[in-house]
C-alpha cells in the first residue's frame, strides 16, 4: 500500500512540476524578448506580495522592453504583451475577428461573471451586445442624465451639510464618489432609489462593498477559476456565496415581474432586459433573437456593479485630486463652468451642454490618460494571426488559443507618445493637439467592437460630478492629502496611500442645488483589471535548483502529511469506544468548517446522534472523547479535577501568544498562581466597586436610547447596541479607559476591538495554522493579532506606569495586576508568589476582553429576543422590576430579584454562548458507571475530552420541552431538581469561569434598565423563527438581533 502511495505521489509530483514549468521557455522557443518568470508566480510576485502596485509593475515592464511585442507570464500562463500602437489597432479593430473573446473564465451555468457581457464569447457576446447597446444611445443618455443629476444633487447636498466654516472642510473624496456611483448603479442597473449619503449603511451599499472588497476566500476562488477554468466549471465553483447571489437575483427578477404586472416603464437596464425577454414591447426585433436565462439577465446588472462602482469613483477622485494639484487647470475649468451656469439661468445642465464643454472634455481625457483605471485589456486568439510591422519589418505570429494583453497604463505613460507623461496637462487634448494623438496610444475605454459599451455614460456621470463640484467648491490641499500621490500596493483598487482627502472651500457664487430631478455607468474594461489585480499571498517563493530535489520534497512531504492526517482515524476503534467516522482532514466538524451548519446546531445534532455516556469525535485529525453523562461530567470538572487540570492545548505559551499566556489556557501551577492572582478582582467587595463602572456605561447606553426615542417605538440592532455597551464596560474595568461608544461610534478602542472580533481572513488563517501546528507556529513566531496586540499591550503597560508614577488607584483588573507585580502594596501574600512577564499580565486583560465582549453581548441579545417572543415572561419581569424602580440599583438588589435570576438562568440554558468546554487528561483516569450496566471507561494521560453544554442543556432527558423558553425551570421549587452536571453555562469546579458573577451582574443590570423603560416587540426585521447563521463566525441568528423598543408610559 505504501509503495502504491509513493508511486502515485511520485507521478503526481512529477506532473505538477511539469505542469507548473512547461511554459517557462514558451517565448524563448519563439525567439521573442520576454520577462523571465518566477516559479508559480510568473511576473506577478511583486503584486502578489504587495511590494508594488499592478500599475507600477505594468508601467515598468512596458518601459523595460522594446519592440512591438514582448512575452510575460500571468502565473504560468504565457501572454503576448502588445506595445505597438499599430498592432493594437490591428488586434482590436482591423483583425477583431481573430480576437473576439477575452481570456476564458470558468463558465459554469451559475457563474455571474462568466455569464456577463464582459466574459461572454462569440455569438452569445454579439447577441448580448446588441441587446444592451440601445441603453447607451444619445436619446437614452438624455433620459439617464436626469437620474444621474438626481444622485449628484444628493451628493452635493451631503457636501453642503458638512460645511461648518467658510474656510473649507476636509472631505474623503473616494468615500463620497463611491457612495455616488453606488447610488447611480442602484438606480440605473437595479431600479432602486438609494441615498447612501443619508442612509450610510443601506443594504445595497453594504452588499456592493462586499462585492468589490473581496474576502480572502473569494480571492482564492477567483484565482482558482482563472488558473483552472475547466476544473472550476466541473466543481461548480462560484466566487460569491448564495446569500449574495440570491439577493441580486431577487432584486432584478422581482423588479421585472412587478413592472410587468403594473405596466411600469423606467429608462434603465432592467427595462432593456425586459424587452430582450419579450416581457414588454420593443421596436428592436433583434432583441428576441435568443432566449436569455435568469442568470444571464441578472449577470448584466451585476456586471454594472463591478464595472461602475469602483472605477468611475476612482476617475472622479483622481480628477478632483489633479484639479487640486493644478490650480491653474481648476481655475480655467471653473471659468468655463461659470459661463455655462450663467447661460443656464438656474436650469440644470443638459446632455448637449456637457458634450460641448471643450475644457471639461480636455480635463477628463487627461485624467483618463494619466490614471487609466483599466490598466490592461486582454484577448484570446480565436484563429491564427500574422502581422508584419510596416515600419520595422518585425514579424509576429499569434496562434489560436494564445493570449495577449495590452497595457493601457504602460502605453499612456510612454514618453514616446506623450511628452513628460507623468505631468497633468489637459492641453494635450485641445482641438489643436488632440489630432496628433495616435489612436492606439489612448485606450481608457478600449477600441473596436469590444470597447466599453457604456463609455459615453461613464463620461457623462464623471463630467456631471466635476461640473457641480468645481462650480460650488474650490479644491485645495488638506492636512490629510497624500502629497506626492503614491499608489498603495496593499490596496486591491487603484488608490493612493492615505486615501483621497481634499479640502473643499465653498465658492461665493455657490448654488444651493442642481434643481433637477438619477442611472449608472457602463460595463468597463476596468472590470477585468479589478479581477486580476486581486491576489492573496498564497505561496512563498519557491526556487528549486533540480528536479530531483523537488520530487524528493514532494514525496516526503505528501507521504508525511497523509500519515499525519490519518494516523488517528482508528483511535477509538482500538479502544472499543463508539465514535463518529471522521472525514479526511475535517474529522467530524466538516459541516462547521464548510459553513453548512452553525457550530451550535452541529454540536447539538452531534450530541443527539449518540445515546451512550461517551463517544468519540474528531476535530480535524485530533481525537476528542465527548462526555454525555452528568455524573462523569461532575467527576471530571470537580471531584477528579486533578486528573483534568488543563484545557486542550491548542496554543502554546509562545513568546508572543496572547491566548497561550492567558488564564484560559495556562496550565498546572502557572494557572493556579494566576487564578489566585485574579480571584480577588471578583470578590463581593470588588464587584460592588466595579459595579459603579458598569452602571456608568449602562446609563450612557440608556441615555443614547432615550435620544433615539420615537413615538411608537424604534427599531434597534440589539447586538450592535449591547456590543457597544460591553465594549465600554470592558474598556473601563479591564483597561481603565473611559469610553462612550454610543457618542463616539468609531473610537479607536471600539474599532480595534471590532476588527479583532470580526476575525478577518488573515487572522483566521494564522489562528488555524497555530491551532493545527502549535510548535511550528511558536518556532516561526507567528503573531495572530500583530499590531492590534501591540495596541492593547501598550494600553495596559502605559496605564500601569502612569498609575504608579502618579499614585493613582482604581478598582479594576489593572490595579490587581499592579499588585501582582509588586508595583503597589497588596493585602494578599499570594500576590508575589511568581514573577510575571509583561505578556503574562497583558494577556489577562486581553483574555478578559475576548471572553466578555462578545459573550456578554450575546447573552443580552438572546435575552432581549426571548423576552420579545414571550410577552408574559416580559410582563412578569417588568412587574418585579417596578418594585425597585425608585431605588438606586445595587448588586444586592439585583441578587434579591428571583424572577430576573430565573430569566437569565433560562437564557443561559437555552443559549449557552460557551457551546462546549475541553479538558486534557493529565494522569490516567478510570470511571465505572453505576447505572450503565457497570460499564467502565478509561481515559489516558494526554487524551482530550469535551463536554457539549449546548447538547446537555437541550437534552429532553434533563429538561422537558428543552427548546421552549421557560424561566419556571429555575424557580425555588424546581431548580433543586436540576442536576449540576446538566447546567454548565459557566462550567463547573475550580476551572469554571472566574468572571461569572461579573457577567451576571452586567447582564442583569442591562435587563433591569431595558425592561424598566421599554417594552420589547417584534420589528419588521426581527428573525422569526430564529435560525442560527452558518456563515457567521459568531453565534448569531440569520438577519441579526433586530427588535422594536417601545417606551413605557
């Protein structure tokens, strides 16, 4: 078996190396100048590693090579790079029939990108082009301008609202123009009226941003589809998840159905597609030439999103920046605008007028020359092509199936065609000069039959924006302006470091609006550049000198990996313990890993699939013994705790590991010492002192609610609300900071906390690697949180030093850590039993932040939801609260409220936010079940055990009708019937949650004030029935926690 595996690996490794390198001599064999490729990366390593921007690399390649063509590599794909303007014209215009199609993309039937006009091929492309072309005629442009002006007017209203002084104000032009183009696309491609300046987080804008800002997984899938299009098609891989695609499918198809039923006509893309489908009459007979599927129809709207959202906003931003840097050009443009404005006499600008503004045309043309947001255009040769340069006699042959690319940024910055190309000079496009510009050297929208279908529309919206911006404001440098402008290699878009910040100074002649009644822009060449410029850091540079070294490495590595991944598969079979069969590499958590099920639901199902007291499971490759018996739970967590002192060691105590050095994962004596150090923070007296900090934050939260109050109640995102509350409580009690995240919504502490809790792709990858290869991660000094950990570290250490220097005392975690360090006197002699490092101390604050921020806000959110769904429980709780409403709330009062305690206890039973707890066996343990036929279980040193709280809490054996919310389970008469081993929201025994009383206090205080002041009801956005999200890393329902808060009289 092993020899067979080695043979397979040897053949596979050999084929992989051959596949990866077989094109390396492609251009050498054709005697063509070329850029030498790097193994697997081609010529894109510096872009992939974010050392340089795609713009910079393409311009450098263009200047480094001479002649009309040179060779380059996109990963392993050879590309002919066209430098000669005559050859550009030959390819794009004269011999277009040889180069009809773009570079292929995975063409599975459910792929929005592959079914879009941009990627359609041959006759299918021609038919769709003919279908869409009527949307961009002169008459349609005039109609669409009204929709554009409507949105521009909203943008200018937004700017006027920002005015605080006559000397100007700073504006993030990129954010403004992105919202503007978003709203135009929403109107013209999807038929939606959206105002992203007033409703900054509207659903369409959030979805659009998600589409443009690719996640790491989307980036990986996109590159996979480009490198392996056939395999991607077979596997039905799509860049976007179902939730995203379904949203846009419903938007378009529902709008088409509604318009047809109500006989509604609107001059936009959807109307045109309805004509193409024969849903409404059309004068163009060709429109019915082909039957278009739902996915093909929706794809054309979605491509507008990609092509228009980011690129046009970038052109507008670069335009504004260049006018700021070139005040003489700005002044000249302003004079032209002023003349037009006076001629209009208060009327809105028209399509014809914008077309007849020569200097406006010159400015926009120069912006598009200097900053072509479509950096490249590509083509795939569909039949053999030969060309001989009439000037040099140089010959080139491109065969069917070969790919070529035209670098617009390289050609448009070539000093051979543009004198001083890095300078901004609109005069290049004056009537006298533009005739000198060779056609194949100016390509912002491409050339020929496959050029940008909506270039006139794109120019129209850009000109409209610049018209009103320059009419009303003088653009000057702000303190935040990037000068000189340097492109950011870390950005997926064409953006400068620091962003596009300008100062807008109102002009004295500034108008109060456009006085006009909004449509989007075109499918642009920019789309492909947006795709190919997105490259995650997928590999390390590998350079192997010899084939045998690579083969040996592959064979040894793959054989080792296979053995490592499967060696534990028979772990439980050898011990005669029932177990769930593991999937390769995923173990028994495949559904969770692939986001098919939420962790909560999957764990409950897993628990219920087995009936015995124990059974085996696998987390990836690690065997874990799951405990289902309450008696054994108590033995492990309490009576025989000395056998199970430590948690499962997913992190090591590395030199820079916040998790590994926290109380949660510390081991043995070090854990005991730190537990003793921190325990005084949670005594009754200390909690009474810290309770005031909780109340301060809770009062700020309730004050915020009162300010938002509306008659009849207001919709509240309870999760956002409680996260801000717990954030502020933690900032105060763990870090000694006074923060109000309701008034200062984007304060640094909150934004950094939210970034960490959102677990972006980079952190997920480092976290997964550290969990799977802890020793290697420690060796490589992998920092999971990087500079964010540095931020929290500085907060704690600086606060400790400041307090010591200024003799400041405050009853919080930092005070306790200072006592542990001997920086201030302590009443506890145990405090100085060990020398603690900076990391040891900071890690405790970090762990407190991690454990409390998300979990406490979730308990508050679930509690609010359950009270909404159970009005009789809410009423009973309100009646209890009314008895104390004239008293100052204290921990003692909260302790004396039995029904409040019953409600919170039932929330924690039904929704245990700590879904499971793990332990490692530190010495052999044997247990004999008294009620299971005398069955014995042996747990050996080094074995991992898991207790699934969500399973025990929802087991009908211990809780009747467990899915129902019933606080009476915890009444004085009933709670004594609850077995301690079946109720574990905070764990049990010496290693239970150290801050459980703190958590209960903040949850109860929140519910006291919330139910006292508001009645909780369902809102139109409330998720009913509640369904836990599978795609969210956190424990949340689909759609979030939305409720209506109705003020009580």
